[in-house]
C-alpha cells in the first residue's frame, strides 16, 4: 500500500485530504476520559496540514442507530483535537449535508475540519452495497485524496473504510503503517519465546485467535472472565463467575491441541472472589477473599487473578522476546480487582522483549493504572482489528488501501 510519505512527496498544498481516523474515544457526561486514539492520529493530520493540505477528518463514535444522537457527537473530539494541534479546528454538524460542505469549502491550506459522526448516516454501516456506495459517493465529493488512518475500524466493511478508498487516490497514514508493521512482527518473523496473554470477559471473542496461536505461540496465559470457562472445562467449580457453557467443548479441544503442539497453556492457580459484583461508580470497597482456582465457592464470583497467579504470570513473561497482550485479568476498573491487570502490565514493562498491548480495555487499563505508554513496545489503537489480523483474516480497510 502507498503511504502518506509518498503523498507528501507528490505535494498536497491546496488539496482536500479526507482522513478516516478512529476517534471512537470513551466519554463520560460529554467529557473524554481517554484521548489516546486522538493523540495517535495527530502526527498524520499535522503532517498534512503543515504541507498545506485542507484536511477533512472523519470518524465514528459509539453505536448510534443511523441517525443523529447528541450523546455520540464528535464535537468534544474536535475540541480536543484543536488543543492537541494548537490550532482552530472547524466542526460540521452533519456528515455530508450543508454544514459539512460549508465547513470544507471554507478551509484554507493548512486548516482542519471535523465532520460529524459518520454513523449518524445509515449508509456508513449498511450491509447493502448500493446504500453503502451511495454514502461513499457523497463522502468522496468532499475531498480529492483519501488517507486511511483509523486502524481501530479497518476490520469493518463500512463505507468510509472500505468503499471510499476505491473512489479516491488512497494512502495509508502513519498510524496504520505503524500498526501493520508491528503486527507483522507478531506473525512473520517472531522472536522467541513468544508469549500471548489473553483476558477479557468472553472466551468466544478469543476462540479464533487461540486457534491460530496454537500453531505460533510458545505460551498462552489466560485470565479475565474467559478463564472460568477453561477452569470449568477442567472440571472445577466456578461458582457464579462468568461462564460460557456452550464453549466448553471447544476449550477442551484447544487444551488438548496445546499439549499436543507443545504450547504451554497457563491458567490461574488462585483468584479473588466475591459474593457480588463491585460498584464501579462509587468504587466502594468490595468484600472479597483469595481462593485456589479449583476451590471457588458455589455462591462466589471470580473477579481477578490472585497473588500466586500474578507471580506465576510474571515469571512466564520474564524471558519473553515477544509478547502480545489483549484483555484485562480482572475487573480493573475497581481498585480491589486491578492488581492482576497491573501485574501483567508491570511484567511487560520489566521485560526486555518486544511488547504489544492489543488495544481496547488493555490499552485503557495501561492508562488508567498510570503506566508510562512509552514503557511498552507498542500500544495498539484497535483491539478487534489486532485480533482479526492475528487470526489471519483479511481486513477490509487494509485491503482497500492496497493498490
């Protein structure tokens, strides 16, 4: 795929450049709680603006139902982007209507505009090729060139990600180029030992990547809610912990394959349990105890890996040359259940190997828990996209950027 450096070398002064970013940041009462995805696309936007381009930035935010919804407006994002760029950023209150065209028409070389949430238009996410294509045509009318830099959306076959690049000269931005380069280090020429840490709520979300990694990774460390399906598959009581009964046969098969392939599959040896889920708003202290992973009481719920598991996982990460981590080890949003996730993050920081934090809740945890982002090899902006890449899937947004 062509990169933004090639576009800049050809000259962009006076050209309208459509940048498809991923500005899908978390909001609380209209306030951005984690601006990592905005900061990640700033280098691309700034390089284009500094070269004299008229930059039109577009993104989705949340899951509005194909119609305007103030709760999902990109206005707070545009305001934060202006702060990061140190320059005014125009904001259009629609996607392809009069406001968008007016904002774009007023741009001078070096200026930036953000158009409203792409998902306010049903054509963005439509499964109908014609409807999606019509929206892509409307977006194409806003610009001369397309730059794809929304890595967190490249696994979606959406109008602005998949259809629009076919209608304009297209290039990959700095973020996408960096993300793909990092993921190739996890798939093409991996330095070993290669250790993968998987957590999060549902084992079903990770089955495909586990299937692929059983032939590539040296160790798989399992935590989070998904660990309890593994423990149940071993015949252990898991109480009222998160459990996907229907996935137990697949999990058993994967554990057998791991043993056959010489892949070390490591499960928690102890867990923090509580009779009820903690209050994540007040963060009030939560009643909990530490029990062996095979002795979870029937009326208790596992909410984090225990202290012995933290030490075990840190030891399994100590000699790693390559690490990929996706998914927290517990309910990290509550201080009583953050230590497992914190221990994994610290082990990655302490490791001399190349560490990749696979976006989503893992990236949020790193920032929430106060770690220096520069202490990790790479923090991805796309958890879902990273997983699908590692699964070996073709990602529509990357395929669309190929020549």
